[in-house]
């Protein structure tokens, strides 16, 4: 859908002619994220460089009823940043500067287009640490992380992105600039509006600046990988270690995932024994005493029969290699056209929940292979169904879609979440009602209209008005 | 203002006749908090025992346009729970049960009337820890803590109440029951409405149930009190220790406060030397190495001239005695009719900010004594101006009121908060504009109308519609 010439001229006036793209390649490139569920079809891509320019674009959108889609690193897994309906994409690629570092407060003020890994490196250079980390950290932008309240592999200790956003400048759907919370740890002056924009997927306003908190750098991280005879043992290992140690991560994955990762990525197996499940845990070895405690815990888990074999990293290279068993999964299974779900239930429900879902898949499609992995320390499970080699993509996705309802009914029965950390976007929108009540949805829509009465900010994402 | 007989009859029908009080003593007792700025004048106190009863009260309020004030432990310092206009007070004293403990998730599901110290003790009995702690923990209720997003003395490590609320059941101003987030650590399914009710001071809805996260119990807490020659040194000590150790607290107070506390509470001085300021810091001595590190830091601070003398607790009794130097301040200065402010600025602004405020007070009222203390590790400063013995209370408060504007102008100049952890209520309402912009206020009011269109929930608190 080509953009109207008068609107194009107004966009040129706001950001400069060279910062509006309408060629096919650009529309395709900036019009989608990692999901590929909808064909990208934006009408233009604009590249603002300042808060004023973003405000100008939003005001124009209100005036001429233009739909805007925010665009960061385009690594999203729920199609929240997909423009498939002729929208104008607002890319933050040019607003990618770190503006200020305040050492006393361990705060970084930055623009939304800063890449996650860039912030991580910036912190490291200053002897500090930005702890939100996940597979796409090399491309994802902080603005997008805030929009989906990104989680990842260190949530058990460090929490979600929400925890690290101490200030947020946004342009609301009405075109107002709000400078929310200004970096303070304590501020009890009425509703914390900042929190609505975190995880708001750009539907209330666009993040144009943020103040991110850093933490002290972790010291001497040790990684253990433990093989367990069954899933129940994974949970017992979690409980035993969590009672004694401050874990910085506790992940799990299955033997099938280990077979695939070792085959595709050339990562060595952690030890000879093959066990149905593996736990990967990480902690700071702040003293020899901590390492001794970890070894004693390992031994008692073996005695209890919860662990068959295990290994502890002795240096950073070994730690990285062990991490690859977990971090290599997403890329590895992408070769098998996986059908992905990102689910969350309370930890004490996890064993029964996994058994129920396995039962549903086995019942309907006994030939499907299921790869479970995830952040078991915070109840977040990634369910991946692999396409059989001899099945067409369309048939496979149709079959997966037909079990979806039963999967999400199970999520609802356990009071869980249909999207733990990937957001709702377009792909989870039909299933939102399994995690949020009709009353909650009604309030969400009313809140949307407070900030974006003309529905110009990422319309059709999360819910339809 | 007596309550209309027909409304009284309807309240009786909802909660039972014996659970509505209209006698003068009860109206006075449940109609106020610790502020005493307004004379309590509610028309009735109701004591619901269930979510259904709260919902019934709110529906009645909408029908007959009744103003409701929520009431917890009544320890608030901003008059958010004061009923001075004939409101009906909804006390949560009878909804005071702990409903469920989920060890795998370290979650406690409870009613809002549970007292903070009750939750702390419940956690301790299970080898766990509820880390939000402050002077009024023995009376304050969890519902009230959530309403003001209570902070206290452990925020530097553990964050505010917000951080520990993983599920929240509320009755909104429209009378809907929302069951928000259900205890999950990860849930990216649209706007996190829970966050609006945390710190919402009961103006959007009333908390009727919460799921609170617990942490592992801290081990072998050590307390150090260090005397510093000036305020700048306090900040240098903070930076030095924070770089090396995971502090669980970092508080400061002045020599005047130490003189008053030792005199009034019989607490011994920490050491012979009297210094202008003191830092109290706390950490977990997880190994001897940590204690050695702390001693080495202490020695290097002495060498740098930042610390004149200091002491480290060798056991829990000593630790408690040292804490009393800080925790005894509020009660001690209450004998001096203090004019209290609860301010927050970014940490790097603290020294200049304190100097500016001291200058303003000294300039206008050179005979006033100022007690500074607070949670310097998170930028939260309690400014207390003491009434001279020979000055009347009215004259004193009038004079303090007249410097207020200059104090809050200074807060605004540093981008700080006029209420770091006490909330807005009635007492900070006139000054809210120093911390929140007109646009933010407009959005807050619009959000209020989404949840409470008839303005029946704690009307006139935080802002006027």
C-alpha cells in the first residue's frame, strides 16, 4: 500500500527526506520481526533522531489517523513489531546513543535504539553489569526490551527488564512527552505510570529515552550441569541448591535437546552418561566455602538419586562451553521448524503441567518430538514441537494450531501465562483470554484509550479495540 | 456527620450489624493515621471479612455515592487513610489471615490485614525472610504497605514492597474483582495493571488479597557504624563499600540525632569520638573472607580520612544495639514535635541537595535545629526540623510551612521526589506538582476515572479530580 504523497511530504519535513524509506527492500526489512507469521507490508519507514521528531510523527499520526509501528532490533517472537497493514514503521535505529553515565547511582541514560549487548559491554567497561541477557542480545534494542519487559536467563536472581528501568521518557499516543520517575529508586508520588509502558508493546506510547540501573559485576561465576533421571528430580535439585546458594541461573533441558545441540553445534557432551533431563545452574564462587558447599550439595543429590552425573566449570572457558548446551538450543531447533510456545506457571505446578502437556501432544500426535527447555527457576517453560521431516510446513502448523487450544486451556487451569516473556503482539492475541479475564481486558482497553485515544500506536497488537 | 439510616441498614446487611461501628471512640480511632493533621470525622467504620463483602460495600458506594476510605494499621505519615469528611472507613482488621504457603515458589497468599511483623515472623518460622522492614512494622498492614509501596531500611538490597508483590486481588472502584498476575515471576500478557494499585493509595481500588514473595533468610548479618568528619565522606564510604560488598543496608544520621537517641533511649554511643555524621552499614558475613574485606575497607577509609572511628558488631545483640542508633530516631524526635519531610534525589545529588536545604532553613530560621537521617544508599532523606522549646506548635508549623515551598522548589530543581516512601495522601497533595508534570497529573486523573468513575475510592487523596 503506497503512502499518500502529502503524508510522505510531511514525514520528510519532520525527519528529513533521506530518513524516510519506501523502497521494497526497506519495507520488507523493517516491516517484520523474527516471527515471519505475516508478510511485512508497511507503507514507509521513518528514522527519527530526536524526541521532538518522534513527537512530530505521533502528532501527525493523530491528525491524519496514521497507524504507527515501533521498531527496534526486530528480534521479537510475537509479531509485536510487524507492520502488515500499511502502517508507518518508526525505527529507532538512529536513536542509539548512550547519553550519560552516573557512577554514584549506577545509572545509564540512553536512547531506545541502544543494542542490549552494547549496554552490557558499556557496563562491563566500567566494572559494572547489565544483567538482562538472552539469545538475541546482540541485536535486540533496549526500547524493545522495555516494550516486552524482556526476561532471559538471569531472571531468577536479577528479575525482568522492569526491575532495571528507573526512568522512562515516552511520547504517548496523544503526543505528550512524559519524563517518568527520573532514575529514582524511591518515589511514592501517585501512580507509577512508567510500569504501564514496560511491557506495553508500544501500544500506549513509544519509549524515547530510558535510565537503566546497573549492578555490580558478578565474580567468578561457576556453572554446573547435572544429569537427572526424571523431571521430578530437576525440581528437587532446584530446591536443594536454592536453599543454600544464591543462584544466578537455573535452567533445564532434555536429552533430545542435548543430542541436537551436540550434533549441530559441535558442543561436547557434559559427561558420558545420557540422562533424560539436565539442570544447568550458575552461582558466584565468592569464596572457597561456596564452592565446597556446591560440591557437598552435588554429592547429596547423587546420594538421594536425583543426580546421575555432573560437572562443574573450573574456568571461564569451561563455563561458556557448558552454557552453550543451553544457549545453543534456539538456533539448533530452528533447523526443525519448531512450533514455539513460551509458557509460565508457578514452580510447584511445573511437573504436573509438563506431564499434562506431554500427554496432550502424545495423544494427538504421537509422532511429534517435543523439546522442553527453559528457565525452570522462575517457572518459565519453552515448549517446542519439532516438525517431522516428512511432513509439510503448512500441515505441521495446522496440526500444532489444533492442539493450541488444549495447551492454553491447560495453562489457564494452572493459572499460568500464555506468554511468559515474549509478549502478545499478534501471535498470542487470540489466546490472551486464557491468561487475562474479560474484566482485565476491558480495563486494559480503557487504559489504552487514555493514552492513545485515536489508536495510532501499534494498533491491533495485544488486543483489538 | 451521622450516617443516613437507610445506608447504615444496607451496611449492616452486608457485613452484619456487629461489624459496623458508629460510636465516637471508634470513629476517632479508625478515622485517622499517625499524622493527626486533620480531625477524624468518618460517618461509620465497617469491618468486612471477605472479598464478597468488600465488593458489596463498593457496589453500594457507587449506587448511593458514598466515599470510602481504606484503613490498615493506620501508621501512615501522609494522611492517606484519614477520614475527615464523613467518609465510611473500610477497615481490613478482620481480613488478617495468611491463607496459603507455597514453599517451591516461596510465596505466601494472604489477606490485606496481615501485619507486616506477622508476615516477617511467618517467613522466619519457615527459614525464609520477608525483607521489607521499617519502624512501624509491628502495626502496619500489608494492604497499606502495598497501597503506599512501602520502603524502609533494606531497600538498597531488596527493593520496595512493589518488588515482593507477585499477585494482587483487588476490588476496583467500579466493583470488579481483578485477580492480577497470580504469583508469577514472568508474565508478558499486556499491561501489568497490578503495578497501578501498588502505590495507588486505595484511590483505584482496594487490595483484598496478595501473593507475597519471600527470600532466603540472610546469614550472619554484621553491622558497622562509622563516624565521618563531614557529609561528603559518608558518600565516599558508601561508594567504597558498595564496590566490594553486597550491602543489605546503608543508613546515615547526624551527631545531633545520636545525642538525642543516646539521651532518650539509653542506647550507648557506638564509640568515644563524636563526629558530625555517622554511616550505619550492614552486610552478610557469608565467610571470613567477607569480614576481612570489610575490615580492610574500614582501614582504607580511615587512611583516606573519610572515617574517624568505627565499630563492627561481633554478635546479634551488638548488631541490634547499633541498629537502635538509627531505628530509635523517629520515636526520639517525636518528643520535639518534628516537622517531617521524606525526600528523594539521585545519590550523586545528595551532598549538594543537603547543603542547599540546610542553607534555606538556616537562612530563614537560624534557631531551628535540623535532624537529617535516612536511607542514603537509595537517595532517600528524612528531613526533620525540631520545634524550639520556647515556640508554640502553631507558630512552628506555620514557619515550617513557609519554607516548604523553597524546599520543594529545590527538590524539583534536582529532579527529585516530594515523597520517597510515605505517599501523597492529603499532606503532600499540594506539592505533587513539584514531582509530577501537569501532563502526568492529567493522565493519572484519567486513569483514576477508568477504575473509579464515581470517585468513591479514597476521594481527595493524592489529587483532587
